[in-house]
C-alpha cells in the first residue's frame, strides 16, 4: 500500500515539474549509511507551474474552521458526559 501511495504522489509531483534537475555538486550523503540509502541534501531546480488547488493560508483556515466547529481541541474531560462506555 505504501509503495502505491508513494508512487502516486511522486508521479503527481513530477508531472508538475517536468524539467526537474538535480544538482549533483550540492549533494550531501549521510556519514554512515546503515540501512537507509539516502541523502541528507539533494538540491534541485525546476520551473514553477501554475497554482493548483488551495494555498497554504486557505488550507490552514479551513482546517481551523473544522477544528472549531467540531470542537476537536476541547479537552476530553470537558466532554466526558458525552462519552459512551460499553
């Protein structure tokens, strides 16, 4: 499942950045590899595409509204009367 989700995400990102180029000169590898075969830093350049979807501010505002409307931030102890224990 995780591989499928990652592949879908990576495909969507690279579709938006078709001229994506890595800068090998700026690459910084981990000092000790261990199990992870990754890099600490891999600079890249690309041409920004047109905006798709909501921006960060709009997304955060929406999430805050949902939290407020559903009272998700209220402590559980304030809502203990609504708790259903079987």
